[in-house]
């Protein structure tokens, strides 16, 4: 996998996770409009970063890798920061996400 792609993916994940955390904080804090606006701005920045990722790795890989990375990392934040818990079935889904991420980012060369 291209190191530039992984770097952009990591940066986009930081932005998207910050946006999701701000969204959750807005829900918990009541009506703090500035928190909602911060979340929306971060989501916009993250989506602009995704355009670069789509150019580097293609639409399918960029969106899939981003979605799975967000799935995994936002669960860590939900668990550590907000005290949320997953059921056993949901944990199995997260484990499958880890497997799918590995399969997407480290593909084997095909050919006969």
C-alpha cells in the first residue's frame, strides 16, 4: 500500500473521529450550537480529504478503508470516553471489520 495513501487515511480518520466525538458531545451537552458547527466543519474537512484518498487509491478502496477505520476507532472512543458498551454480536462485527481492513489494505497479487 502506498505510504502517502496511509498517511492521508490516518489524517482523515483523525478529522472524522474528532467530528464524531464533537457530535456526541453536542448530544450530551444540550444546545451548544458551536459544538454542532465545529462537528459540521470537521466533517466537511474530512470529506475534502477523502477526495485526495479517492485519487490515490480509487473510490472503492478509499471509502471502504475509511468506513472500516472509523467503525473500529469510534468504538474505542465510545468505550473509553463515553462509557458505551457493545454486545457480543456487535463485537463480532467489529472483529470482522478488522479482518476486512487487513484484506483491503494488504491485497495479494493475483495471476495465474
